């Protein structure tokens, strides 16, 4: 029974990545920081464009939470 619950939890936690990933560690760090700002507020047009250039899209606040979590785990593996 516990195995079924764990399997169901794993399915719910699908990995959700942005359309593209930054090519450098610095770019990854910047994207994570901007996603953190995005979870709180709408970004200025200049910063929106920077985030789009880094990740290939401008996320909703909810999507930014997921992307930030996944990028942080990738950064830890970097």
C-alpha cells in the first residue's frame, strides 16, 4: 500500500522545466533570482525580456514557482 502512495506522489511531482535553459552557471543563477521576483510581482518590461531571453518564455507566477524549484535542483547538480 505504501508503494502505491509513493508511486502516486512521484507521478504528481512531474518535472516542469522552461523551454530553454541558461548556458552558464551565472545565467542559471540570474534566472533563479528573476523567477523569485516573478513569484512575488509582475516584472518590468526590461526584466521580462531578460527572463525570456534566459528561459525562452515569461512564466505566470505559479509556473515561476515550479521552474525556480527545478532550476535550483539543477544548480545543485551543476
